[in-house]
C-alpha cells in the first residue's frame, strides 16, 4: 500500500481534510439581546382571533409585546382578572380564551399600549 493515500472522511469524525482544531462550530462574539422598547405606546401590538388546532374554540392572541417574562405574567394576570377568563403565555404571545378582542383593545390602551385589531 502506498503512503500517499490518506483518509479524508470517517463516519466517526466527519470530514478529515481540515485540521481537527478548526472543525466544529464557529465561535461568535457575544450577542446582545434585542433591545426592549422603553415606551410601550410605540410598540406594534396586534390582537387577533384564532381557532385552528383548538377544536373550534376561539382564543385571542396578543403579539408584539416586547416585555420580559415577569412583565408578561403580570399583564396576563391583570387581563385574565378583568375579563374573567383563562389564558396562557406561548412563544412570548398572550393567549386569552374566548373572543374578547374589543375588550382587550380598550384594556391594553388603558395600560398604555398602542394596540390594533388584526384579522377578520
């Protein structure tokens, strides 16, 4: 066997044509978290109604809130108490059970958020 042959791929290590130290994930600099909007009246908050995947039951989804988890929980608790319904936080969106879009719009405007209804 000739000495000029070399292994270029292995199922255990992947491609071997690059030095081992350079293979793998590239290191990036420290990423800064997205900047929270200081003035809530400048946020683009949308309120929409969804029923897909919920057995025909309606929920109102409030998205576009740039709040941290603690502030989202506090806002959700206040809205659920004023509307007398259930709700949850999913993917940093508020989901309120039932069709309460008009009431949510007025409550969010009282809290200082610039909200709009979206969808039909």
